[in-house]
């Protein structure tokens, strides 16, 4: 399991380098996630298991990015409320 988790972390790091920190609305994150799921579905339908695996790593990384964004927004809201 740790090898797979490590790959997901590497993908998150790659995403951060390419796009920097992203803070989208939940609907945008869902669209991005579904796009990755669609790519995974396409790969499995074409019986391209290497691509399928790579896409699943990207699905996991995008899901984590969405959660991180959600957590940042919640933290900012808490800080704003405490400042009032």
C-alpha cells in the first residue's frame, strides 16, 4: 500500500508544481475529478491497463487536492470568525 500512496503523493506534488495551489468551488473540483474518472474509464475500455493505473493515481490525487482545498476554506472561515 505504501508504494501506491507514495505515487499519489508524488502526483500531488507534480500537480502543485504545474498549477500551484488551487482553490476552486466544490462543483469545479467535482468536474475535474469526473474528467479524471472518465479518462480512467476510457483506458479500461481500451484495455490499456498501464494508462488505467496512471489515471487512477490521478483520480486519487485530484480527490485529495479537492479535500485540501475544502479544508483550507474551512480553516480560513474559522480564522475570519475568530478575528471578528
